[in-house]
C-alpha cells in the first residue's frame, strides 16, 4: 500500500476515513485483471489490520487501457511479443501505474501496488512510501492477489488444436529449464520486459524462482481463491470447478515429448540404433 512520503501516514489504521484509489479499465474486450488485483489486495490489507472497506473511501479512476491499440504501436512489424514492450519505456510509463498521478496530486491518499518491483520504481522517485506489504506475512493465502500467473488458451484451441497447446508448453518448459540453469543470462532478457529497476534487480527477483510451469496443488489452490474472489465480487458471472478447468494433459504431453526427444538423442549417441521409446501408460 503506497502513500505520499511527505504525509503523516505510517500505518493502515492511519487511512481510516481517507481515500484509496482503484482503477477501472474501460476496455470491454478483456477482464479487468488490474482492478481485480487492487480490489483483492486492498481488502486483504484492511482485514489484516482490523479494518474493512467501510473504514475507507474507495475512489474509482476509469482509464482507456488501450495503449496497445494506439496507431504508433503498430508502425513496425513485430516478430516477437516482447517487441511490443520494447516500444515503450514501461519501467517509467505511468500507463502501468495509472493511480500514481492521482496519489501525487493528493486526489487520493493511498493506492495498492501490485508488485514489489513496481513499488520500488515508485519509491525511487522519493515521492512515495509503502506502509503495508502482504509478502511479509507467512500465510500464502494473502499473496494470491496477483499470483500464480496462469497460461491459458481458448476452449476452441484446446479442443480443435491441442497440438498447438502442447508445442507452446514444450517451449515454455525449455525456456524455464534454460532460465533456471542460467539465471543471470535470463535476467538480462527479462529485464527488457519486467518492472525491476535493472538487470541485477531482475536477477535478485528470479534467483530463487522455479521458472518451469507447474500445476502444483498449491498453485491450483491459489487459483481457486482468486476465482472465488472474482465470483463473489461480480468480476465473473459463472462458477466453475478449477480442478476440471485446469488442463494437465497439455503440460504432461509436452514433458513426455521432451523426455522422448532427450531419450532418443542420448541413446543414439550410445547405442548402434535408437532404443525403444519410453512411451507407456499415462504418467500422471
């Protein structure tokens, strides 16, 4: 939770009766994930400090949220998705911190910041300070306002072109494994599209993170909490079973194919002919 450094606000309780901003995307073609994170985070911070939404004044700030459709973003052919980010100075672009101007001008007294890197980018200006941080608590349930990051596709793609989903997951696994083994090199790349201050800051942020996708019980439980929040607050209208919604078959098939490829490569180097494939009953 960010406040102006010059204000006499040091604890969440100091925000009683004061204004906390919340953004509202006017883009109708996507879910307002930025607002959802803010909303969930604000509620959790208030709860951990014996407060509720009734104790503060929630001020809404609509914004266009259409920067990626601007003509100047389409002036050159982009070969990779990262190229879109490289066309903007996103570490300093306030489009990614839409409430910061309102906070600086005193229109609001506090704003929720989604990530530690964004917090540090704001604090580096000397104008803002954080008075609450959910990552300080041992309870992992308090840290699901913006994690885990989910890899999704349409149901049409999943049903009609599962091979594309598998191919994509194979690439994600390869990239994750490489990044795990080459954290500093990975930091050089990721620094171009993350909010960390610089390469060293990026490295410190990913140093202890497993970058290979997984569908662990903990991750699925975190998704369940996020889904329940969205449903209870009207951000989605239809309930669903997270365990059935998750599609482990794509990750499993991708891992299996990569294992088969590695098996073939290694046995070809050691044997007169490639050994029989490893394929057999379902692994999971």
